[in-house]
């Protein structure tokens, strides 16, 4: 068997998010986030599950760091809970919250693991939502101030910072489809949120530079890849629109200083517009040091007027699927990465999320097979000139999977949500071997 080897400088890691694993929802000064409110609203989360306890990682830091150490990863991406650090959303920082994250960082560094810190993974303080949330431009400056408190606390210890995770989910999924907190269903609200979070990202990058914080800063949009079902002009145009609305809408403003005109015109035809204040695009396009990319799936699409927001239809095409009913489309991973490089230039890229949902608690060979296919696609992209620096599997452990509660498992480590016992799965051992040999066998 041949080994597809990655460069010695390439880093392997895994990832989590605060609300999904921490628990301790009302301890040490933490106040509610929009996800506390949303999950406790009847009918919003499957089976009424909440993140009140989650994986109880807040109290099990040593155990979780040990799992990371034994896995052999050199990077761990986690998020800071804004309502734990600045509970009211703005104002005085909570020293107990900051200390929790500093101690986590110190333990990671002591074990040779580099912390990748995400500053916003969806848990907006509820007090800010009560003032309009991300639809309110005042939230932008509140975010920058919160980030500054974290920068100052962890400066010199954290070398890689991520401002936002998955802006499409923060805006469109949460404010047009209404599937995530705060659960609105308004296209104009979704576009307002999308624009304001990008301004917040840009202002945070500027503040990072002004403060002289050590290290690098970027953000982590989620990507998917849509191929036209046929060569018909309407199918080609539909695929282009879907890619523009999902990928380009959150990449082009940051990397090119403009929104994709195809999607701008489409949203305008639906009565929704981007409300750009003079200077916004210059702020949004403040130079970043790296790009985080989350990728899970893709599909074939064709034109179908009236079927959805984009007059599109996804075509079942025989792809294997994960237990989330997402297509396993590893070639799309390769296409996304090479398209980004060809479109925006050779920017350093870390894969900040890639993984699969399977309910098998121990012998999860399907997850290993999914990862195997996607790491091959990653290697293809590397060989094709994409500046790939590292890869992080989602997720270290089974956790609170947002609107699906505890019913969908993405972890390399099984969590018993009754006892909170952690048990490494077959995929954990498989990934450990990948890390040890610096690549995968084919």
C-alpha cells in the first residue's frame, strides 16, 4: 500500500465549540445566550434537549486535554463563550470566565497542543439579542470590545485566532430558515445579520492589529459545492447562484471587498438588499492572515422554479449519505479548495471542520471511511497548489448538535450523555494512526 504523505509542517487537529460541550450554563457568572433561550423554547430543539450540561467539559478539562494528548493532535480548535466572558454582552469582563479559558490554554500548551481560538461560535448574549442582536449595528462594537478583552488576556499564548464560525449559519440558517437561534424567518433580517457580522469581523481584525496582538487572525466560513445537474444554461446558472449565495457571499467581501453580483441581484428580486454604510467594505476586507474552511457535503442541483429560495432542486444521485442525510461528496472538497485558490489567490488555509455524523458508538468504520476519502481530496488539493496548513476533524467528542440535540453524533470519542463517560471510538484510533504516520494509506 502507498502512503499519501503530508508535509512535516502540516498540522493535524480536532475541534469543538463552547455551547456544544461546556455545560455549566449558569456557573461562575455566565449569563444566558441566545442558544440557552432557543433550546428552552418548546419545539425548537429535538426532544427539548439543551446545552445546560452538554459534555460537562467545563468541569472535565483535564480529561479532555488528556484525550487530545493521547490522540496526538498538534492543534485544538475551541470557542470562547461570549456570555461567560462578558455576561451582559458589553461592559465589564468576567474574570472567572477569562481565567477558565486561560487555564485551558495553559494546559494545552503544556501538552504540546496549539490552541486555535474561535471568538464567536453562535452564542450571542441574550441581553444583546433583546436589543436587536446582530440586526443592530451596535452589536458590532460590543463584539469588538469583547474580543479585545480576550485578546488582552490570552496575548502571547494563543497564536491563531478565528473571529467567526460559519457566517452562513449565523445569518441565513438562523434568520431566514429559522432553524437555529434566534429562529427568525425574514430574508432582509438575514442579510442585515450577514453584513453586520462581516463588519464585526473586519473591525475585530483591525483592532487586533492596532493592539499589536501576537499571532495570526482569520475566520471560518462553511462551504459546500454545487454542480449543475446538466449542461443546460438554466442548470448551470442555478448551480452558480447556489455557490454564490453560500460560498461567495461570505468569501468575496472579505477577500475581494465586494458581494457577488449574481446573488445581490437575486436577493433584490426577492425584495431584500444589503445595507452598506460608507466604509463598510473597506473594513470587511481588512487583510486576514489565513482562511479557515469548514466542509461537509455538496450535491448536484438543477433549475426548479418556485422550489426554494433559489429556484433550485437538489438531485438524488446515488451518493452515500451520513446519518445526517448529507451526501458524502469528497470531490466537492477538492473543488472548493482549488476554486478558492484560483478565485482569491494562494491564501493559507486551515481546514477548521470536516467530519461525519454516524450513530455507531464504538466501531464507527463509516466515519473513518468518510475521513479517509476527504483526506485524499485534501492531498489532491495540496498537490494542486492549495496552501494547506492543517486539518481539524469535527469533532473531538459527541456533543449537543444544535437543533438536533443529542441525537446526532460527530465525535471521535463517544459520550454517554447520562454518565458523561468518554470512550474513544475506532475512528479515534484510525485518526491517531494517520497523525503518527503523517498521511494515509491508499
